C-alpha cells in the first residue's frame, strides 16, 4: 500500500503535469489548442486538496463551505441521509416554511436507510490517521491522510452513509484499470439532523492504493487524458441550471463525445442563423437580436447557462440613481460559480466618432455595467441564493455594432480599437456581432476536436 508521503509526491507531480498540459491546451495557435481558459479543475484554480487513503482505495477531494450559507437547508445541490422516521429538526422545517418553500423542490434529495447508520458514519467521523503528509505546488496545497479501514468505509464516512451504505454506486474491484475515477462535482452531503455537512466542489474516488498506481513517472500520461475529460465535461453540460451537481456511477466518465457533438451541431445552426439575421435585419432594434440570443444562448458562451433580463431590485433608499432596479440583458452562469454580465446594443450602432471617441451607445452600455457591478458588490445578500459566489467572481462584456462600424482612421485595426475601448470603459470585453459569429466558428473547431478525442470516440473507432 502506498504511504502518505508517496501519495503526496505523486499528487505534486500530477499537479505540475496537469498545469503544463492545461497551458499547452489553452495557448493560442500554433503553440497550443486555443481552448478557453475554463476553470475546469482545482488542479488549475488552486486551493486546498485533501487525499484520504484507505487500505484498498483513495478519495482526492476539494471541499468548500458550499455555494451559499444555507445550502444544507435549501438550495443544495445535495443528498441527505435519513431514516424512515425522519430526523429533520423542526427548526429546519420552520425555515423552509417561512421562505415559502414547503412542498417545493429545494435542491436537497433525501435518501433513506432501512438498516440503520452507525453513529460514526452519521456524524462523518474519519477517525485518526495513521500517517499524514503536507505539501504544495504553487497555489495548490495538499494534505494526505492514511487510515486503517477499507475504501467503502471511507466513502461512507465522507458522505454520512449516503454512498456505499444507502446508495450502491457499484465500486470497481481491485482488477479494474488504474485512474478510472468516479467523479463527484458540485455536490453536498449531510445527515438529516444537520449535525454535520460536506460540500465537494470536486472529488475523485480512486480504486487503487498499490505503489504502481501512484508512480510519479506516470503522472504526465494521466494528466494528458484527464484534462480532456474535464474539458469535455465542461463542454457537454455547461447549461445545467445553477451549475448542478454530478456523480458518476460507472467505472469511467459517461460517454461525452455524443453530448459534445450535439452542442457542436446546435452551435453551427445558431451561428448560421445569426449570420443570416445580420445580413437581412442588421439595422433593426436590439430586441430582435436579444430574442435570437435568448433562443440561442450558446452563441454568448458555449460553456455557460444564460439568465435573460434578471431583475435586481434595490432595497428601499439604496439606489444611487433613484432606480427601483437594474436589469442586465444576460447573466451567464458557469458550473464553478463564476459569472459573466452581458449588455447588448443593436448591431446598427456606430462605435466611434470621426475622431475615434466612443459614441453614446457605447458609454451608456458601460455605465449600465457599472451599475450592475455596484449592485452586486453592495447587495450580495440579495443574490446569494440565485447566484451563489457571484461577488468578486464575474466578468463583463458589451456586444454592439458590426466590424465595419469599429474602423477608425486609415489603419482599420478593429482589434486595436476594441482594446482601447476595454481600457477606457473598464469592461472585460467589447464585442461586435461579427465577433459572436467568429467565436462560434472557432468553438466549433475546438468542440469537434474534443469530441473526436474523448474515450468513447476512441473506443467507437476501435
């Protein structure tokens, strides 16, 4: 069995290799694949990783406080262990009723034990480790703990009996392939009495603890495969409401190639349609194009879920301009609780004056984004349930005009002028509607490559 120190050194090398592969994957062509710099894994984004070693398996996880302060009461997403005679306390029921959520879906799924749950499992006690190791790679810290008990017992304790006591996830046997992990993403676990809770942003259930599976010399190969798995997952199911939670029940990730190819086809149809709309009705009102993007939000971002015109209402007397509310055209939500604020203006808008100064339509759009930012920064408590983690975790974009309206002077350098606008207006992106079409075409090529490189695509060809 691998020691805590050996596992720690392997994970350090794996983080380095994963990050190296990520940089190559996202670098602009011809040096790299040009994929977007998505936050696909804690191995890239950083934070604290824990590795728990049982006798015959391991769990590597990134735990967090959860998407919102009261996710364990309502919101989740989470799975709750309980008994037939529920142990949910009255104070939880009172809160749910006071919020008008009684009888509604609250994002917490109750599973019931018929045979009892030992106290140490119910309370999620892991016990004292026999070995430990601590290390770091950049902004990733690693803590490794080794225990005397079996893998299924470790999983039970980590999930309060939900997995491997109540729900049988059919764990692979010791003869299974190395590093075919079961993956948990964005999912919480808790007992019904709310005496404890754990929220897993990311967790890998790994079958093997023999030294061969943790040899640092193989880390590069695993990182090469895992990065494509993680990007494919982000591409296959980015629009799941609120980011959602996921748990794989099979030995490997589910077949992602067909899901990616489905998004590829929808993106192609949407991009072709926008091109035709711009050619035939490019001078019409912004609402025409808002409606089209509402039906085809994949054009705003392949990897996000789009909320159209969410109304952000000010508390009484709190508005700096006397408004009752502000209303972004779109807020894009991503699976890892990051967001993008988007303001649309009509394609017929000219971007610049003869002297190159931004016109009123551009500055007005930037002012609206500033209003949204001010609202989020000052009123996160009003948004945390719908947009958990949005404070400090958002970017902004303006979509306005056509390429031909962004040309200033003799150079005709559209990209350089848009860069000037971003700097002046304090927004992350200023895009034309032609940019949306171009970005869609680039994403189509990337998705095709990704679909062709997923394991199910390789197996199909074999």
